[in-house]
């Protein structure tokens, strides 16, 4: 079985779904407007695994990733690390 992103794309083959490059493993769902929903903690973790410090990863994420608007299909970034 593939990851959640693959399942979403398979279930909605006719939809235009915009994805954030490099963050496939941070996808946690899709909203009713066909925007992918990403986990902020998982996204930052991906950047840290790509040889960034935690501080650099957070700066990069909040400035370059979540701060970007690329139209009405811009992905949604959410905090989901509540216990």
C-alpha cells in the first residue's frame, strides 16, 4: 500500500490537486475544496532530516513554505501534534 497522498490522488483522479514538493509524507488529508492538508510538525521534521537544524527548518518552513500563496488550491498547513 502506498502513502496517504497516493491514496488521495487515486481517489480523486479528475481533480486538480496542488502538492508541496518534498512534503508527501506530511500529508494528513484533503479538505472539501480539494486542497491537501499537511502536518506542520511532520513538515518541519522532513526539513530537519534533510540536514537543516531545527531553527533553520522552522524559519524556512514558516517563511518559504507555509507563507506561500499559490492560488485557491494552496495547501493547508495545520498543527496536529496535540497530546
